[in-house]
């Protein structure tokens, strides 16, 4: 494979005019020699398409006729990348800013660890000041990290984890060919959790590469801007993800789902969440 393997960097766009400049400027500035950028627009109603077409002619734009959601929207770009023969597909949200050398660091890890199929960068807040709290939650699933909880400067280069966030991922071609793509049924929220469950089932491993760093405007950190539909999808899809888990029987998944639902209901009642309708991802 080599560190010069071809990468398709796929950016999913939906009404992202305020994000696209900083995002694409940072991605296109990367010195990795063998990558192309594909923007998949999910029927934006703002200036997103015009920005890509007029200001970033090097970026290929695919325009969906309707909003296909995160899952199928990304699938459109993944299919195109696989048809073009890309060895890796990097999936990015529009609300990210890539720190320097984010892609070379991911590709170096892929070269050094052929046994791992999916790589994720270390996620910071959008200003690049603090580690994303949900990224820290993912890192805590690694026993080595959990024992010492080092600062970013003292972290190991790589930590294996069972899953990562869909805002920024580097995935080997072979993973998609065996695991499949995102399930369109999810539309948005927890589709990556379902994907990781299937990846584990098929024997693929995932790691966070701490030398690769991305700033992300994480929606869950801004609950006032989460729509009611997004809240509904987050709750619905969490249960759907549990029910679909291929690592257990459907009966076991159903039992786990109802147990989790009862726990969540009890916690919500105690904290008053149900009274305020504040259901977050």
C-alpha cells in the first residue's frame, strides 16, 4: 500500500455556507500528495454549492436532488470513491477545521498498522483549545488511556477503541467492501455506531491517532441549536442501533434495548429532562 496510497476526502455538505471556507481551506492546504476532495451536497438551500463551484474549482461537487441525510448522503460519495479506485476514504463533516498534517499522520498510522481498518483523529472544539468531551469518552474505552489519562502532549500515538465519531474518519476500502455502507434507515445520528457494530462483527479494528487533530463544532455541545427532529432521530436511532447489533441475537438485543430504555426513563424522570423535553444526542 505505502504512504502514497490514494485517498478520497469526502465532505458532506448541507446548508454549510458558514463552515465551508475554513473547512476547505484547511483540508486543501494539507501536503499529502495523493488525495482528492469530493463534496456531496445534500440539496442545500443556501450558497453552499456556489461557494464550492466558484471558490474551490479543484473540489469535485456532487449535488443530490434532495436531502438524503448523513447516512445515504455519505454513501453517495463513498460509492463514487470506490468506483474511482481509492484505497482509503476520509469522511469529514462540513463543520470541521483540519489542523496541519492531519492526513499524513492518519496515513502513517495506516501504513504502520495494517491490522486496523478504521482510523480517527483526535477531536478538539472548534476553536482548537480543548479536547472534545465526547472524544475523551471514546478514549476512556481504551484501558491503557483510562489508567493514566495523559494530557494530549503525553498521549501514545495510537489508542485502539471500539468506535469513533463520524465527524472525521479514515476508512480502508476493504472495510466498505466487507461491512457495507451506512444504513440509510438511520438518516442521521448513530449511523456510525451501527457501522462500527458491523465492523467489529466482521473483524475490523478501530483506533484514534492522537497526532492527527481536527477541530469540530460538535452539535451536542450546542444543544440550543438542535432541532426537534434531530432530537427525535437521536433517540429513535439509539434504539435502532441496539436492535440491529449483529454481535448478539435479536432477542438479546431486544432485552438490552428495553433495559436501557427503562434506565433512561428513570434517569430522565429524576433529572426533570422529560418535563423540559431536553433529549440530547
